[in-house]
């Protein structure tokens, strides 16, 4: 059974810091991995999608990497801003469908 | 381009009642998935519909059901509501091209409170 774990559960950093969020999964047979952001009481906003054949994806200050063999992904946020404060969720797709298995998320607070 | 639209955004029901939630996917998206989010269990997959057919189903009791219409809009129904069904219900759509499922886009969710 696929399990997704995110560490740390919570993180507080001063504005301007570069930071790394970690995601691990137990079964390397994934179709893709997606990172999301969720603001309190809101839906999920897609940040980055990495196909199983890719090693990384970049969007602005965000960079996500994928190492299928070790069952790990990292989300790197450069020059963090207070507006980055949110919960970040990692999810893997076990197949070519809309089914995702989510981690519990990392709640990030960026202090001005 | 309009995003995924979910209605209603908030609703309150009592135990034993039933509820129907609606989801309109992004135009052109044929896959619609439903998720339940609770503080204790996090985000859990309910089911997915593609071209009016259920393609995947999560581990939820039969009280949870869904359907998809020819215009890709989807509804989910929960019958005989229990207190534990209180949650944020999220719908996601994706563009399935040549059998390849792409990025999932989520709506704002329907917040259900069961009293």
C-alpha cells in the first residue's frame, strides 16, 4: 500500500530564507508526483507536476525534484516571502488516472 | 478560462439526511475526481469519473456515490449522513489526452457540517 510522508509537519522561517520541503513515498511505481499549496479554508492550487520519467521541474522561485528509486521528492522555495505561508501538499499518482495519494502536508509560516 | 466550480460552498445537515454536491470541471476536462479532507485523515480519494464511467474508487462505504453527466459535470451523493462525514469535499478535474492523465486542478470545495 502506497504511503506518502512529509517532513517536517510545520516550519517557521524568516522572510528571505531558502527552504526545502521533503516528501517520501513507499512504492516507487508511481505515474507522476504533484506538489500543491493550500491556504486555510481554500482548495488546492497546483504548483508543479513531475512525470515519473522526469527528475525536476521549475516554476519561478519553486523547484521540485524527484528520485523515484529512493522514493523521495523535494520542493525548494527560494527567497521565501510572507505570501508563501500556506500548507504544502505532496501527492503521488499510482497510475494513469485522477487518483492521488496525499501526504499530510507541511505548514509553512514565513515571518516578515 | 474558468476553473473548477463546486456548489454549494457551505452546507449544514443533520444526521440521517442525504446531501448532493456538484462539480463543474474546467472546460475540455473529461476526468473528475472527488476527495474528502478532514483534520484527522487528511485528503482521501473517493472516486474518479471519466467519460461518464467510474474509473477508480477509494475505500469509502456505499453511502458515498457519484455520477458524471455527458457534459463532464459531476455530482456526489452521501446518504444517511453521519457526524464523521463532516469534511471539506474537493473536486478536481484533469485533461485526459490520448489516454494520458495530466495535472489535476482543484475547486474551492464544499464544506459539509453534519449536526
